[in-house]
C-alpha cells in the first residue's frame, strides 16, 4: 500500500471514530468504568492487605466470614431491580412519560428498601444459626449484628438504574472511590494503633453506609436532571397493575442471582465448614483479587445492556448479535492476559503484600481466575438473554449450574481442601458459558430478510 492510500485509510478511521455515535461513546464509558473500578479494586486490595497484616490469618478469617454472611444474606434477597427497571424504562409508553417513569422508579425503590431490611434481619439470624458449622466464635456474633446495619441501608437498584439510563457511567465508575479511600485511611489508623477485629468491622460498616448514602443522592439528582419527578412523590397505588410483568421479571432475576450467590459468595462459608476459618481467609483473599478481573465483565455489561435491550426491542438483530459476539471475544482475551500475568507475578506479589503466612492463597487465585475467565465470557450472553426476555432460561441454567457446583464442591473439598471450591467454580462457569452461548446465538439468528420489516413495524 502506497503512502497516499495509507494516509487516506488512517484519515477514514479517524473520521469514523470522531463521528461515531454508537461505538465511541460506549468505549469511552467502558474505559471510565474499567479505570474507576480498577482503581477501586486496587484501593480495596490495599485495605485487605492492611487488615490481613494487622489481624493475622485467624482474625482475618473471622472478618472474611462476617463480611461473607452479610453479602450472602443481601444477595439472597436483593432483586437487582435495576435490570427490570432498565428493561421497562425502554418501553415507549414509559420512556416518553416522566410521570410513569417516576412511578416505575418508585416501584424499584420500594423493592430495594424492603429487601434491604429483610437482608439485615437474615444476616443476624444466619450468623447465630451457622456459627458452629462455619467455626465462627461466639465473640464474633455481635460483630455480625454491627455489619448488618450496613446491609439495612444498602439500597442500590433504583439509583443504579437512574445512572445507567442517563449513561452516567463516569459517575458509576468513580463514586465508589470516596468510601474506599476512607476505608483505607481508617484501616491505616487502626494499623498504627494496633486495633482489633471490632475496629475493622466498624470501619467496613461505616464505609459501606457512606457509599450507599452518596450513591442514592446521585441517583435522585440524576432523575431530577432528566426532568423525572422524584419517586418519593409518585403514587404507589396499583403499581403491579401499572407495570404488569415487573415483579415476575424481578423474581426471576432474583432467583438466578440467588443461585449465583450460593456459588460466588456462600462458597467461603463452605470452605470454612470443611477446612476452617484460616483456609476461608486464604480463599477470601484469592477471591478478592480475582474479582478485579470479573468486574471488567460486569462493567462492560453495565454499559451495553441498555443498548442491547433497545436493539432487541427494535428488531435490530444483526447489530445485536455483532455487539454480543465482539464483547465475548474481548472479555475472553482480557481474561487470558490477566491469567498469564498472575501466573508469572502472582506468587511474588502475594508474598510481598500479605506475607509468607498467606502464601497458600496463590494457587487458589490461579484456579479461581480460570473460572472468572469463563464467567467474563458468559456475561454478555446473560445480558443478551435478558434483553431477549429469556429470564427463565437464565434461571434454568443457574439451577443446573448450581447443582453441578455443589456436586463437585462436596466431592472435592474433603479431598483437596479449599482449592476444591475452585474446581467447583470452574465446572459451574463452564456449563453456564456453553449453555448461554448456544441459547442466545440460536435465539437471535433471525433471517436478515425478516429484520427490516420487523424493525419498521417496531418503529
């Protein structure tokens, strides 16, 4: 290719990038989310290092169990209302009516508040019920009640939907940094004063409360900027009849999320039951580090899900398939790069950051990353199926995957220790990825000759 042709090609690429109304803004939003969540993950890792070094393996294992009990209780009951909110907000009769949009947001908010309060009660009950099974000492039970306060105020579904509908991905990316920085500063103070487990539980609780309050403030402010009346002033009467199908969609996604919780959060409790709280602490550290990679998939999903819902609603099947497939390839490539980097440097970094006492976390981290790569690949598939109104298939896949997880875990944990839970994660995520790929690809393979008339009818 001669220089003139090359210059023209580069000029054409620059022009397409500068004038892009779909790819460019989405990539910029993804960049903000990845950078913001990457920074937050690093800060969270620093606070984890401080807590582990201050408390030691035994007390840190107890802290991990307290946090896990709260997260499991929350995710069992939380409806992730942002998903049905975004889907119903994309409907034309709702999107163009601020009053109905306000009512819809109120529906989600009421769901968020009620489930948060129930989750706090469940946290305390689960702590007292499971204490002997997971080797949680009686002295730690009041600490579970303290952390339950953060669960009670953790209302996120409605504000998340508001920010995502308005494409406020920069805000979503960086808002969490404030509470994370406060957590690190407070943890450094606790380290310097050689404080005990109570101090660290209080720090984690206070940071989460502050983060929730700030998040809700930004969500309400976004609705105001969109000229949507405050949901607090909307009518709560006849909400189920105003939005038929909302609760059914929410319950379906909640059941799917609950099943994922049993494998992605409750596994720490399972490890503690079979291998003790020290092993649970090592396992928790490996999962916290691996979660950095998994968040990449979650953030990309957060950006594209509203667009995928609109594409499917408008019968843009070709674009729908293209964006899903490209995201899957990109996420798989990113995951493999992270796995290779961890294989080369992970052992050294774990030893430097946490100390030789926590060296057992390194093989757990490598095994966990294999499962994370498969889940990252499957994240766009899940969004595609929800946009296609296939929550029942997502739920069915989660049921079978969860059963497979527990079969492998109950076999492998007594024989191989904590890493047996990682083997179970690999089985879970492999089945999920294959099943969802087959379903969304076959379901979206609409003949192109039918696509244009369908899109015209939708408009």
